[in-house]
C-alpha cells in the first residue's frame, strides 16, 4: 500500500492529493508546491522543479537520490522521474483526481441498486471522458494513460 497525503500549495489557496510509490520517498522530499495562483512565487530551477499544467513541484533531489540509492533503484533522481513514475506524485492523474473520483461515484451511486451493469458502464464512460479531458489539457501522467 502506498502512502497518500494532502499537501497545500505555498499560498494555501489550493491543495493536492499526493501518492508515494512503494513508500520510497517521504513527504519532506517535496520542498515546495505551487498552484497556478502562486506559481509566480517560484524561482524556477529546472534541476529541482517540474511543471504540470500550471502547478510547480520542487523536490529535494539530494535526499531523494540518497533514498533511491539506499533501495538500489539504479535510477538518477530527476523531478520528471519522481513525478512521472509516481514516487511523489499526484494521487491519480492530476492534483484533484481523488475529489473527481469521489464525486463521480456519489453521482452514480443511485444506479448501483437499480442497474449495476449501467452503473459500471456509466462509471467507465465518464472516467474515460475525464481522462481524455486531462490528456487534452496536457497533464503529464494523463499522457501515459
């Protein structure tokens, strides 16, 4: 089971649900999280930061590399690798996928007892539409889905 957390951005107006693949990295590896509203506060450093549809994630790459080496991962710690491979990334395909998933299940819940097959088809159809919209918007993890 992977650890999940909710992290507020620097300005505190937004938050993101984060996942930690294999529990390899700790929450402290994500030094800063900037939402589209506060990203102007970020002093861009491509060596430690990655951008995803207006959000900027800044990682402590020295600490990440030490933990990766400790587990014999054999991979260079880069912001892109950490985000794209899910080692400290969005829970889902974007910062708000968890809420979207819960909302979708709540909306379709009445169908469970009425017509389970329709519920499952609707759930799949609506989720695929959501993924398509994330792909079109350019979300990094959605491009691989």
